[in-house]
C-alpha cells in the first residue's frame, strides 16, 4: 500500500505487514508461541489461524496510515519478503498535549542475542521522533525480563516506576517496570 513507512537498517527491513504476509506472520507466531508466551496476553487458539491473520493484516495498513498504530515486521534485508524474524509496534498513539506512544516488540527465538532488536528499535525511535514527531515513548516490561531491561537502558529509556498488576500476561496479572524515552529535541510546528 502506498504511503506506508519503510525503515531499513544494515541487516533488516522494517515494513508494515499486509495480507500478503499472512503465511509469514502465522509461521512467526506459531514458531514463537512458547518463546513469547510470558510477555504476551493469553492467546485464544484463533490467534494461531490463517483467518485471524487475514482479518488482522487486512485492516492494519489503514490503521497505520491513520496513525492509530504503527506496526512493523522485521525481515532480513537480504530477503525482504520474509521470513519474519521479529516485530515492533507503536500503539496507543496520542496527539494533542501528550504526543506519545507505547513501544512493544518481540523477536524470533532463534534470533535472540544477535543485536537485531536493538538495531530495529533504533530505527523505530528515529522514525517516532522524526517523521511521527512524537515527544515520548513508553516501554514497560516484567521485572524478571532482564534482557528487555538492558535493551531499553542501552536505548536511553529511563525507569519511571513500578506498576502493580499492570497487564494480564500468560493468564495472570503481572507487575511491570515503567520506562520512557523523551525526545529532548521536540519542537512544535
């Protein structure tokens, strides 16, 4: 779809998935079902079906163009058609006096420890603070997720607090460490 953002890093292409990516997304979520279980809401079996991803990806481009959400899949630069090796999302985009969004991300189990998510999120942050003109990004993680804590710290996110029973993940309410990154160079139009 024309007008959709596309980001490139040395090793990755970050692109908005469309219905053409149904099989690649289904393969990603199925392959990583156990790997991502602790950091995601409990998923109904329907989430792991082709029908779910057809519906999800059919509406996503319009939602991205409307700045309701900005969602990217991470694919190797050498093969931009896939496979999907991760994803990252800006959700809850708020305009007006807030100019903020929530950052979420997940990486394929076989890609952990290679620096790919840091590479992708640096590009996403530049996009969020550049073309999207956001002032603040918030990223929250469960306290035991030390890998995410270290990643967010390397990206410049600062801890702002702890929220008790913040999100229901993997069937239980989980505390979350609240972090944020502020665009110090933000200026109004």
